């Protein structure tokens, strides 16, 4: 029996793990310390750190409990509590004993299931006590009004007293306080919209009203807001937001000039803003700053906070001009990106009097060239419903905690990433742009081989930390604004929605302006067919070199002969990229025909395909909304927010730029998940076809084969057969089904049983099931395919090469209205290899092209000018 040898000393450890150590970023002087802790399995983090609840128990944070830690003075092993491949996540949570419970506790989504005895200090007051407290407030205010005079204004605070509809009526506030200017009913039990509107609108002088967190707003918030603001035109603050008529009073409230404790002003006497030095206007839903906001009215203003406001009725230039006129303004808080633009350094340059922007010195911003400075974002906390089982809660919350890596050895990298959750200590590390710790995954191979590897994370301080200081890490370490840092923070924080919505609208306008722009060009001008046949006049067969087994096996026509020496071939049909380097290596020449067109990446790579279509046609209905996550994340986030606001479908599919067989492809409606999956490689994010046409209750897609003789003039043919690929499971939009590969995907060549239908049988059965004419559907599909290649021809004219011939696979799906949608274009080698299914099983005995005849037909069309079993489009 073979024996295994464990690593014995540090030198051997360092040699075996050299690449991993370098990639981790762990300081060199800590490598010996790391080996010692790994070898002895020392997890001593508990001696230095403690975990504390925060955000009302919805999060945990890590705090240093030791006296201090100096920079890079030590490191700590962090265990991985859960590691998995994404398709297995829900299954593991359901089947592994205790896993869902541990993850739910770690992610703080089990608060309602813990059964802990709650503190009785916050228990609901009984009705008598509520009445007593509320009427004591009323009596006290009535006495104050009586003593002060008839025109004295009133301000009533009834926050979280359990006031219901009947009690609101019995308080009779409008009669007792005719000059009531502010009423706080936050967190009560008001439920009847008619009663609330009736009682509130009697108070004609109201300037501020808070109904936040009352049940009445759950069902009819918009209608109540409209009724109250229309009936009370002088109202300036409603539910913490400023109304469209806000002005001096609201500014005075935010500047601390007026409030429940400073009511020294009478009706008709306006407060002044002269003494205000700090003005907090954050999260007030302000679309336009009022006329009262100008330097002469606020001559002493030093600090201003306008975070969380759209300010979309003012241009960036007008806002910067207005703020620059406040010569005393030294400190500014604003969303970045936001209404003042997306660059902190540009804001600083436009406002030279500032000394602090978002809590950071402007001198530091200028010196570092920072574009994004945002340290006060509200955390995005997981949400769940009481009826949600723990596994489903964890799946929703896990994107705030997950980290990822891929395994690799000397031969290849693993195609599917591993996701993992650090243990309770590691998961308590929250984000900071100015983090004091760093974390890196580390794969320890105690026997020197990958099959013995154990995954950990390693934690170490990057600056000095003192006792009781929170320990943080940068969730986007090494990711700057050039990699869309501010947009990617949306995975964990509530970033400014309005900015992203504006970016989406601008993008949409650009697409609309391009609709049919390039395709107005006449592609058929001076049309001349490509050379029909390249067969030598002396009748000698065409010499074909190929490295694709299916071509070797099935190309049997006498006009072609297979040879082993590529430099002597007339036709190169290869799986390799024919570039200058390959030509030199194989001694190829420019007179040989190849099975690929130059710059065909504009079609066969998913992000380039969408870009090509967008450039040529804007956003045709047959292309689902598609975003390149590497460059268009802000626009996608804006689209997501608009759909969420408008109650539209918000399910998306993520696809790697250039991978086949649905590898690393995911369906999700979770924005955090979409953003986090950028970490596993470049992807497009495309609107999922939520209501596809079904065949027997299952999803399907269609693979068409396009044969291209020429790109200019465009000369393309469609094979008379197409492939129908069926999902194995019945289609559903149940959230848990998104982890079921055989429900939402149709390519079962590598996962699940092969499930295809030959062309004639499918057409007949589909027409019977849906009572449609396939000829009409087919016509729409061929028109779409023609448009795709026309788009490539005008966007990338360099594609044309008289010595190029190729076939492409076009994957199409139908929606519930039987309208075609393009999924992807597969390039020639992949398409050629995939055709083995045609030649063996798919086409059936009644198909126009049988078995090996497929490749004979392809070569006959492309190189002999034939049109048997293909149709020009």
C-alpha cells in the first residue's frame, strides 16, 4: 500500500506553497508563523477578538478584545464553515444536518426563531396606559398654549405609543390645537386610511407630519400621501421627506432653528437661517433645492449634508455653481456617484473652498487622485418573511458573506468556482474603505498535493489596532473605480439609486438613437454572389486538413480528400485560431481557405454579440436587455431599480463571455448575487425570458446552423433542419427551482439525460399543442438571423475575407407570444463538434439531411456552390 508523506518543515512548506503564498499577499515575515499555526491547527482568534451584535441584531461586528495589535504583527487562521458549488447550495442546506441552522445564525436571519426571552421594557402598553400617556401630552401642550397666548403654535410628539384609529379621533387635535404645525405619529397602530386622512387634514396649519411605520401605509401609502399633500398645501415635511412645496420652514427644522424644544416663534413670523452653521438635508427626497437656499440666507453655513437626495431637477453644473457660491462652506456630504457627478476629485476641483468631502480631507483626495469617497453608506440587510424556511433565508442572505476561489493544477483550471463562508469570527468582519485588517484564502496541502488540500482564510492587521476598536476588511480589496468599485458596493450597501437610474436612462436613450441607424445602409448595393465553386478545373479533389474528429469521420464526398500536412491543404478546417502565429508554425499561406472569419468575435463572444447588435440596431425586440458587467454595471443596476420600482419582472441570467454548455451560468433575481458573481470571471447579465413558449410544459431552445460564404456581399444559408433541445423538468418560476439545472437549462449533453426532438416531429406536435403555424414562426426566426449577420457586416466590415467560409450555430428561444429571442452564436469549431449529435441521433430517419450527409452538405454549400438541403436567407 502506498504511503503519504506529510510536509515536515518550513522550507518544504514554502517550496510547495510558493505560488499560493505569493498570491495571498501575506507578509513574508509571517510565513513561518503561518506554517506553525497550520501544522498545529491553531485557531487562536478567540483570544484576541470578540463578536458583537449590531444593526439591531441584524449584523455582527468583530472587535479587538486584546490590548492592541501592531501592523502585520501576527496572523490568524479562519476556518471555512461552508464550502460549495453554487448549484449544490440549496440541496446542501436542506440535507446536511445542522448546516442551515448554523448558517442562519451566522447570517442573523433566524431572529424570529431563536425563542429567546425578549426584554420586557419594550412590551406594548395596554390600552388604558396608552390613553393616559397620550392625553397627558395633550393636556400639557394645552396648558402651554393657554399660558403663552392664542396664536402660539403647537408641536405634538406621539411616537410609538400604540395609538389606533379610534384614539386618534378621540384626541380631537384640530379643535384643541388650531395652530398645530408638527405632528409625530411615528410607529403607532393607525390602520384606516379614511380616518387618518380625515383627522390629519383638519389640521390646516401643519408643516410637518410623520406617519412612518404605521400599518395604514402598508397597503395605500401613495393614495394617503396624495390626499394629505393636496389638502395641506403648506405641508413641507411628510414622513421624513420634503414635499414639493418645502422651503424656509423645512430648512429651519433641519438646521435646528425650530423643533419641539424651540417653539419661540408665532404664527406669521418666519424663522431666519442666519445663524445656521450645520445643515443636514440627508435622505429628504429633495428633487430641487428651494429659492430660500442661497448664500445670503445662509451666510454662516459651514457643513452641509445632501446625501440620499436625487436632486434630479437640477443639472450637475447648476448644483456645483450654487454650492460654490457658499464661500464659507467647508465640509460637504454628498453621494458619490450622485447629483454632483461620479468623481470626488472633480467635485473638489469645482468647490475649491471645501476642506472635507464625505469626511475625508480634500487635500488627501487631491493627493491620492480618489474618484470615490463614500464612507457612510447604509448596509443592505437581508430580508425574509416569517414563513420562509431557513434554507431559503440563507440562500437570500449568503451573498453578503460569500467569498470564492477556483481550484487549479498544472494541467487546467477548474471551470466551476467554489464559494465559501468563513466561520463566525471571519464573517463578523464588516467592510471599510479604510480597513485595518486583510483576509486572503489559503489552500494548505499538508501532503504536498492538491487532493490533500484544506482551505482556510488568513487574517492579519494592516495597521495598528487598539482594544475595543472594530476590525474591518475591504470587501473590494484591489478594486478601484476603474473596475466599477462604487457600483459594486451595491452588493452590500444602499447606494444612491437615482444616480444609477439616470445612468440607465442615458444608456437607453443612446440605444434608441441607434435603432436601425447603421442598417439603413443598403447592404445589397452592387450585390455580387461569392465564387460558387472552388473545385479545380482539372477535377482534382480539394485537399482538406482538419483536427476535428467529426469531419474526419463524416466528410466522405469524392470532391474532398483528407490530408495530414496543413501546409499542402486547400482548406483548413480547424479548432485552432488561425492567426499569424499559427500560420507561421504550420507554414500556412494566404491562399488557403479557412473555416473562420476575421474578427468573428463580434458574433461568437456573448458580450461582443450584444455590442454589435446595439451598435447596429439599438435594442431590437429579439435581443433581451443585455449588459456587459465589466463596463455596464451602473446601467444594469439602474434597470434593476426601475423594474423593482415599477413592479416588473426582475429575473436575470448571468453568462460567461466565452464559455459553452452553460458553465458558470446562473439564474437569479437577487441584485447582490448578480454583482458578486462578477468575481468568478467576466460575464454578461441578460434579462431572463420568464415566460417562454413551452413544449409539453418544458423549456426548449432551437439550434439553427448558418452557413456563411461571404460577409460582403452578405451571402448566408440556413440548414433545412434545426435541433430542438428540451429541458428535462417541467418549467416553473418557483425560487428554489433556480438551482435546478434540468428545469431552466436545455443543454443536457454533459448534465442529465440527453433530451432532443427531431425537426419534423417537433414542428407537427408544436403546431398541434399551440394551434400556430410554424411557417410564420420560422419566417420571424430567419429574419432575425439575417439581421444578426447584417449587424456584424456593418459594425465590423473587416470580417470579410474572400478566403473565409464558416458555419455558425444560432441558439434561439421563443417567448410565450412565439417571438424569437437570440441567445448566442456559436463559432465554427464548437458548432462542428456539436454536430455529432445530428450525425448520430437528432435528425431522425425522416430528416432531409441524414447522418453523415450533414458535413457533406456543409462542404458542398461552402466550397462547391451547392444549395442542396440549405436555404439562402
